[in-house]
C-alpha cells in the first residue's frame, strides 16, 4: 500500500468510495453527504491544489483531503480549539473502501498526515464530522483527537469539531 497525491485519473475511483460512504450514511440515517457533496468538481479542485491524496494497492482503497491551511469554517467555534494562533493541518473527506474496513486504512492515512505535519513543524490536526457519524467519532477518539466544540460549515450545517495535538517525539 502506498499514499500519494491524487490525479484526475483517480477521480472515478475516489467517487466510488464517496458513493459507498453516502450509501452508508443514508442507510444509517446520517444526514451527511446527502446533497451532492462531495462531487467530481470538488475532487478536481482538491487535486489542482495538491490537497487530495489516495491510498492504493492495485486500486484506490482510500482517499482524503489533507492540507496545512487555515480553514474558514474553523474560524468560529462554539467551544475552544486546543491550539490558538499557530498553523494547523486539516483533514476532510477521509474515506476507505467498505470492503477494506477493519484493516486500519484510515489510520494509515492519518499517520501519513501526522508525518507530513511533523516534517513541517505543525503541532495539530483539526477535523470535523456530523454529530450522528458515530463511527467517525469513535475513530477520532481512538486516535487521540479531542472534542473541541461545534462549528458551522459555509452552508450553515452544524458539525462537531476535533483537534489532535501532535507530539514531536512520536
């Protein structure tokens, strides 16, 4: 398995994973990604900014948006971030192939992101999820993320926000 920047050629396989996640959310009554987001254009934009990654092993089995940037959705929080006034990384749209769940693939992508942060002396990663997405919340808690509060997306949709402080020695 290898993680690399996504390319335009990966979009159809990335969309396959996103559609799996959308179906999972719908089956479980989670109102996340049920409005046409994310779509191919969003993925193409992420790829052009070099913020899109895939995990592959003969085919794409995972994908995520990862960037070291200020996220406008995180500017206002009903709660408190662990870090203030310092650069942080963000992860969005982390998805793994439903046939590969239970193989720690999301954790592999998270570890990759953490390594990239440490190379650039970034001390934290922020992420958000839908309040009903209990599997993502469990993943975040298991991997050292702490609940920080609630944020609102550009469209006004509420999300719960998490941050993980990174230890340089790990």
